C-alpha cells in the first residue's frame, strides 16, 4: 500500500469520524451523503461493530476512500443450530482508488482476526459476485421471488388448518416479533441472528417504515395466545378508474408453525382492493405452492444467491454441522489466502446418529491421499447443503471421481434448502 494510504479503526461514537466513514460507504452503494438523522441511526446500528477505513492523505488532505464493517453474529448450520460467524458488510472502495489492494488488505486482516478469535466461518452478502471468490467465499444460500394471483389462491382441503388469531402490531412493539424470528431462524440452515440493535432500529422505524418501506406488520398467535408468526407488508395501488388493482408487497414473513404459515399467507392474499401479492427473498423450496389447489397461482423466479460463506477453520467448519448420510472422504482444501488450507478425513458413521436422525462427524487432519481436492470457496458453498458437489464436479471446479462427488453431495444434503432472510 502506498505511504499516503493508511488504515484506521473508526469509533462509531466519534461523530466526525463516522461521517467521514459513511460518505464513501454510502456513495459506493449509489446513495447520497448522510443527513444528521442518517448518522444518528447509523451510530446506533453499528455500535459494537468493527469499522475499518482507508485514508488517502495525499496533498495534505485526509479522505476516507475505502471502508469495511464486521461484527460477531450467529449462523444456523445443518443439524446443530447456531454457531458463531464473522459477519462482513459495507466493503467499499471509491472508484478513484480501485485496484490498489485496499479491500484485500482490510478483508484479509479481518479474516485473520476472526480465525484467531475462534470463528470457523465468515459470511457476507455480495453486491458483485466475481469479487469474493478471490477471498475464498462461496455462494451458500439462494432465494427467489414470488408473484401470486390472489383470486386463484385457494388452499387444499388437506392443507394444515389455519387457527389462532391475527392482530396488527403497534409502532415500536418488536419483542414478540424478535422471539418469533429467533425461533424460526434456528431451524433452517442459513438463518442469522437479528440482535437487539437490529430490532431497536426496527422499533424506531416502526411498522410504518419496516425495512425502509411504508406498511404494516401483522402478528399471528396460536390458540394459547403465543406469538408464532408475523408478516410485514406494504400496498401499492395501480388502479385505473374504479377497478381495484392493488399489489401487496411482502417484506418479511416468518412462521414457526404450519397453522401460522397458512394463516399469514391467507391473510395477505385476501386484502380488500388487492389483486396481486409479491414477495422477495423467499426460500427456493417455498412451501406455499404445495398447499394450493392451483400451484400455478404462485409464480417464482428469478433465483439469486444471497449469503456467501467462507470457512476459516476447515476441521471446525465440518465438525460444526451434522449430516444425514454416511460415508468417509479425504478432502484437500486449497485456500488462496492460506488461512484454511488443510487435508482432513471426514468420517460420518451411523453409530454416531442422534435421536433426531442427524449424525455427528469425526473430522481429523491426515496425510492420506485426497479423494476430493477443492478450493475453500467451493467447500464453503457446500457447507449449508445448498450446492451440489456433483454439479461442481461437472463444472470442473472440484477435482475428484464421479463417485466421490456423489458421496460428498449425499453427505452435505439437507432436507430444506438453506435460506437467509436477514440482510446486513
């Protein structure tokens, strides 16, 4: 790095330092300079996070030209629930300072720190896909969008019955929403913790500005009165003349029970004056079409990657999750940054099966000849069960026999596709 460029850690409580950090971080995402309200909200949101900045001091000036934000979070992995993860965000470099190694320096230093602190994983949401493979990240979850023709939405007679009650959530009341999300995110791979700061920000915005959109939040309670689902949505009106043509936009929907899931979808697709319901960032194996008399009432697509994962400790990452299949493979993992290179024996035996059907793996380092040679990014894309090793083998991205690719696919498979409903 040139001598006029230096890296600093930013204290979010230092107003001017936070402003200097926020200007380029917003500009990189095509946003305007922050207002005082923006800065106040940003300070609350990033308190406790790690903020890095690269300063350009040429000609006696001091300008922030690159940024990075990371924080400790939790990621749900197959079969064993949440584990610690280094969450990476706000990785930006101004167009005037590209290709100088600024992102490489900041991100590599953070990944080294995270590994030293005991994190087996790092995770981010990639604004541009080609960038992060160079750092050992791989796309680990995918999501799709739904478009529903409300008039055609009828539930099958054998679908789980809707029961319980629905209520609108007043401004600022998020405790029960947080409890529902925490309950649901623990059961599907890819789920991320929404910490207290996340929900405090939601409370300050209120349902009228949920996730930046104007709308409502509706809570579902079971027959005992316990909150077990919610939907956040807003409505736009495209009516011409006196013919109703509204569209409901589902921004967030979480349900811990089949009854809550049906009740919330039934509610949002039966709003007066609304003909179409749209929902973004939904799981690719969404249950809803299977519940309907006419599954074509739900149109899906496109499918996009969302959460990118990076193994920092290969034995730790493989041992953190559980498995449904059985088998033994020797994996040689190659890391462009040298952080997680390892050759390990992954042994999954039926004798280690728990009552829930998930099997704990025995993971040991070895000098044996590998059955599979793969980059750390490809391993990372497999870890949550959302990518097929058979497909990676066919694409030439992993080196192994067809039989080994099949075994690895079977070991990594999960009953549900991984999904991350939380942006960060």
